């Protein structure tokens, strides 16, 4: 392997790691006080500020700082530099070191050229080298997942002990997990639930820069912000706000997944890139649900994941053809209800960290699932009621499914709500719920008025 390529391991001293500051128990990227401390980023900050200035008639120091996520001292230094270069004009000063500005004619022409190359306007991007270094540092310093964390994460599910252990081993080691078995038995649920076993939060940038190109990383649909307001305004000023603290992400893709979605996504109208979903999942869980039903062949998708799984980094391509390489470490979970022989090959399965088969629940597990869900929504299920359901399954030669207790109870709730009464699980209500869920032909239920609840 090329020693210059990023790996999942953090080196002792990474020259690209941004300066860090400790605030209580929190370690955060340190806010640079002025342009002189980050000379390599000076031009990118100036360009981003000029594009922002071109969107309004006038602007203030404080407003620019908030939009670009820069500290007040840095914002003053940046605006002062742009004034010296004749790109913006200072109109008047206000109290507290703030001032009002407008873009100059030369500045507007310059901003037009900048917008033609890249239309990104927002928080100042972080250099790609600093992003990679920060990822490696966080990968190496993430809290360990312990058995009690896994137990808490899966507490709402009824699983064989071995299944829970396999899921826990995958998430604690950071290895991949291949989950297969008949539909409706918790493959997607275990992928979503195990995410909460991951401990700690991550720093990610709003965007990263590669030369003049910008890649937006933060996505409020994929990332959940951590509220840091409890630290106090004075301590927050020490943090570089171009980075945002987020919960370790959980990103789910399904049948909509294409090969193009796993590379940088360029917007011709906005002229910048969006990070692909598996890059947004860095440090968290990336769940590929309903594997084998995507619009691309399973072989193509599996080949795309081989490099990230083996080496903990991935290659991405700019529209110019330039390749960039970034650290990539998440818990990859692939869930399918198709036979592994149809959607995988032995070479790929060897590369998967763990394999987990989730089959039909036993009658005892079905009973526990039914009781747990009923209790969770504030009702009770009599033992004889559940036993009657199990008899009906046997009579119809129907295989048990772990999702069906929830589905039947929810239809029972629909029935009770429709009739204007509180939820109560009775034989008549469940008869109608069964008919609505499985269909009357399989049930042989009474017709019309006889089948009312």
C-alpha cells in the first residue's frame, strides 16, 4: 500500500491536523484568530466572502461572521484585507469594532468570475487535508462500544442472544455486517437500532475545499447537531465554527441507490459538489437496505465497496477527472431478503466482517414481541388471545414474522379509532385486523355484518 494514502489509523503527528482546544471534557478545533495563522486558506476565505458580499447590497461585520462561521477577530481581519485590495468599501463604523460595507465595482466583477467557477456560498470550507486528518484523529479516539451499549441499543428487539452478539461485534469492531433472511424479521430494524450503540460525537465541516472546488459535507437530513450552548458564549468563541459537532450519523439507502450516487454529486446549476451518502456516514452507520433490488447489479455495488472495506479509505472523482482520496470508516450494514447465493459471491463474503441470519421467530419469541409492543402503546394482550393467533398461523400453514405483532396491533388500533373507542385487543377486533392484514380468502372470515367488530 502507498504510505502516502490515508488509512484508518491516525499517525502520531499529522501535519494537517487543525489546532485543537480543550474546553472541559470537549476537544474541539481551535478558531484561528486571523488570516496570518492560516496562510494556505487565505485565498479560499477571501473568495467565499466575496461571493457572499455579491448577494446583498450592504452588509455588516457581524452578519458576515455568522454566515461564514468565522470568529469576530477573523472576520474583521478578512474584511480589512478585502478593503485594502479594493474589493469592498467600508461605509461607516459602528460600536464594538463592527462596520457597514458594500461590494465595489471591481469586487462585483471579481465575484462574478468566482461564481462562474463555483457557486457555493455558505460557511467557509475546510481544506481537504485538514478534513482527512481530523477524521483519522477521531477514528483513533472514538469511545469503545461495550456489551452494555449494545444491550441498550437492542433492548426494544426480541433477538436470539447470538444474533445480538454478532451485531454487537460488528459495531464495536467497525467491521461490516451482512444481514439476510426472510422479510419482516428485523433486518432493517437491527441495522437502525445498533446505531445507537455507537458512543461519542464527531466534528465535521460544513464543506471542504479541493482547490477551487467545494464539496458540501453537512446535511441536516443525515446529521443531527449537538447542542453546545451549555458551554457558554465565551468558550464557544474559542471553537472554529466552520466545524459542527454532530451525533455519529446513520445513513440509509435502498432501491434508489445507483453507482453515480456513490461518487461526488455535482450540481451544474449551483456549481459545487454534494458528498455521497457513504461519505456523510463517516464515523457512523451506513445501511444498504433491500440489497439486490437497486437499479444496479449487486456485483457492481459489491465491487464499489471492496476498497473502502479493505483499506478504510475511498477514491472520489471531480468532474475534471481529478481523483481525491479520503479516509472512510463506518459500520457498513447490508440487509437483504434474497438468497446470498443470488446477490453475492464467496470473494465478497470473505471481506464482510460478520454475517447474521435472521429467520422466523419461535412461538415464544412471537409471544414476547406481541406483549412488548402492546405494553409499549399502553394496552394488554391476554395470553389466550395470542395463543389463538398462533393456532391460526398453524392452521393456515403461515410462517411467523417478527413484524406481524406490531402490524396486527396497529390495525387493531385503526379499528378502535374508527369506531370511536380506546384501543382494546379483543378476539373480534383481532379477527378484523387479521382479515385486513392477510386478506379474507386466507382467513375464511364471516361476511359483511358478521365480520364487524
